[in-house]
């Protein structure tokens, strides 16, 4: 774990260094979560939420506590002033403070900062430049990690890889990321990071989705993209279902299809190699009993 103590940011798989070593360390932490409780003694974790969270919030806060850290949770727009995030604007609206003035204040009380700030879909450039997350990285002077930002969710993706490592029954399992329908516009952060991690892991990775839902090439890299969902599912050991909106410039943030035939159900899973089904949650059930 000592090598990762020098990390200044955590936004992608490459920030972890050697992935196999990181997985071994994660297994150790999972088996003995309080072994490193002195590591964070007299240190403070600040978790800044611009958007809602349930699992990421609870798991990250508990992780900090297990490491012996004090944890502070700041809900922007709920327990703090509304923050202006745009540069060069006249602040005569409902924003009481600018983010660039607030970040140094936050940093005074923290040794490490986690930021959750979703894509806004108002500007692809604003989102994919990770404007808010990078302002924390640039102006806080403290290590910063993403708790799901506009384009990535590395905590989720690493947890997913840990799960695959735990449950895989073959040395190199086939893992399929499949698009699934959703009534609302959702960001690409989770599928981006899932692809980012799977491409560096020892798995046979396939992405399947309808035409028009292609992800950013920097995350897809060398992964196989299959537009026939049934063909993609054949022989799969893990199925990871997630919705995302369009990435391409002319349709960025749009819902191009609500094709319910892409919903993963019992029939879809019968096409696989008795695969495990994975989902980052929350999931919309057609009917919850």
C-alpha cells in the first residue's frame, strides 16, 4: 500500500499503478478492514457532494473511518452556500460564493478530498474537461479523488473489478458491458470507468450497445464493440448492465433509443455461460415484488 500513499489524484485505472498489486492489497483490506486504522490517524477526509449519493457516500465515509480518519461530508446546495462554478460570470443570481474561493477554505480542513459532481449535459466541453474536479485538483493543494465526476467513476469500477476477481471461475473470464434502456438521461461516467478498468484487467472484454451509443474512444481503446447483443452475450461469464446517453457531439447527452428489448432478463442471461449479473445501482425494476 505504501506506493499508493503518494497518489495525488485518483481518477483512472493508471493512477493505481500496478493493477495486480492493487487488487492484492484490496483483497487484504477486504479481509481485514481495520488493519490500517493507524494510517489515517489525525488525518481528515473531506467528501464534497454536488450531487446525491447513497452507496458511494456510505462506503467511502466508512472506508475513511476504517483507516482512522476523521470524515467530513459537505453537501453543496444543501448544507453549504450554493457555489458558482463558471468563470467570468457576474454573480447576481442565487449563487452566494464562487467555487474558486471556496476550494482553498475547504482544503484548510482536509488532508484528502473526494468530489462528486455529475455531468450537466449543458456543454460537452465543460463536462469532458472535468471542469469542477480539476479545479479541486489545481487549487486545493491536496490529494483529490473522484466519487463520480462528469466522465468517470473509478471507485465503482475498481469495486466491480474486485468483485469479478472474487467470483470468476476461469482465469480469463469474458466480461460484457451492455447498454440497457432507462427513461432518464444518464451520464457516461460509470461505463467509461468500467471500460477503463476492464481494458487493463486480464479479461476478455466486450461492449455491446445500439448504434449511436458509442463511448469515448479514450475509454473504449482496444475493446471489442458488438452491436448484436445476443452475439455479445454468448459465452459470457459476467454481464454488466448500465444505461448511458449519447456521447457523439451532435447528440451529446441525448436519449436516442428506449428499446426495451435491450433489457437484461432471464432470456438474455440464458445466452451466457451461466454468467453473474452485475449492476452499479440504483436499478429500475419493471415490477418490484
